[in-house]
C-alpha cells in the first residue's frame, strides 16, 4: 500500500489541534490550549496560529515537503453539501472577509493554504460546519423572510455516525440515526440514509442550551431585551453564543466542577437537568419526524464523558433500543481518513464555487 503523510489542522475558539498521520496511524499530535483568548483580528489570529504550527514543525523535526496533503477544518462559508473540497481563491476570499460570519474555524483553510502553497502540497477542507443537506420542509419557520440554517458539528457528527455503522456491520447510507454532539455548543442531527436532513443551528440560537450557548429563545423575550433594555445586536449575540446557557445561569462553563457538586447545590442540579431536558426534547422531536424509524441514537462530544448526564439521558430515552456513546470527538481522524480516500481515488473532490 502506498504511504501518505497527512497533516490535519483544527483551529477552535481556545485551542489549535495539529496532527500528522502516516496513512491511518497518527504519528505526532499537539493540542495547544490558549485560554487567554482576546479579541484579535482574523489576521492577528492567523499570525498567532501560524507561529504555533511552525513551532510544532520545529519541535517534532517535521520535513514539511514530505507531507502528501493538508486537511483543515472548514469554516463559515456559504451553505454547501458534505464532502471534501479543494481550497481555492473563492473560498479563501469568503473566509478572509468573514463574509458568512466570524469564528476561529475560518482559519483552517487559511492556515492550510499558507503552508501548502509554499511547498506545493494539495490542501483541502472536509465536512465544514456549514454543510447543508436539510430537507426544504425542515427549513421553514413560519416567516417567509426567515429560514432555518444548518450550522453544526458536521465533521464529528458524520465521523461518529460512520464509526457506529462499522460497529453494526452496516452501511452509513442504509441507516437512520440521531447524532447528538454535546460540547460547548450542542447540535443534534437526523442522519437519513447518509444525509443530515434536519439539525439545529448550534451556533446562532437554536436547539438545547449548552455550557455557553443559549439555544432557542422565546422571540418576545429577545424583543424585550432589544427595545426595552436597549441591548445592541453585538450584546445579544454574545449572550446567545459565549455567555449563554449554563454560564448565564451559574457564572461558570466548567461543567465538570458543577457535576461534582450537583447533589449539594440545588441550583446546579436544576440547570443541568434543564439542559438534559432540552436535549431529550430535541431528540424526541427528531424521533417523531422520523416516524420512529431510527436505527440508533449516538452521543458524542466532551459532555458525553459525564456519567451523570449520560445516565440521565439513557433513562429518559429508554424507549429507544440502540444508544451508543462516543465521548470526545473524532475530528482529526475524520479530516485525515477522508483525504486518504481522495488520494486513493475512492472519493471525488468537490469545488467551492
């Protein structure tokens, strides 16, 4: 079998994950935390993250010219179907200008381009957060001026769904699954025969609340904050993503510490149980949309490590037979394995237009 070296780059809000794979085997990795997050411009963030990657190369004695391909987390682009996309000028222009929104994941393709162009290495993104395979009926809201958007943890959701399918000796394209990514943000998607036909917008105020996001909110309440309390759009959005959810109620995003004291502090239990309640409610609505024809429910993301939360979810969803837990995430493997399929001519490369 031909040997390929794949570099994976995954920039997040408070970390930069880098890994080097030799075919399916990870040979080097770094998860660099930078919790002293400040409001830097995209260009300043690019310089900061690029230096982290350059230092990774130096520390690990990596010969960049030996890398076969670079795979990066995709950012906020226009809605596109899932798959592997070659990084091109149109994509980079949309990301640099933050045309479809601001998020550190926009840096993935930009960083990959800066390395790949210099060394003439092919560079790609895989299943970005804006993958839109939603059924048209699922986009309706009740106002023709507003459509539901598909912004979620597509990379990890699809990766764990495919892993679950392998465990069951089934094809992902033949199964109906509900996948719940439980992390700083929560996204819950209905995977229908290989397409994610319904999912909540985990970034901009939809679905369950999470450690730092508000989830869906009553419209009248938002209007009151705008017109009575004179909240700016910027302040509202900060409450929706970053200062919402558990943080808004309890003043901390540290779910582990909250769970440790959940039996002693009634307010902690109420708020965490409220998040669990909303997760169950979201899964139940998708279960109904699927007419109960669901082959399995999968929990993934960092919160899935919590025994308390998972046990509560299992108890409330015991009417569903197949529940599997994939704690953490499989994003780095997903970035690499999809590119290996491309290099082996097993998957078609898509173009961002």
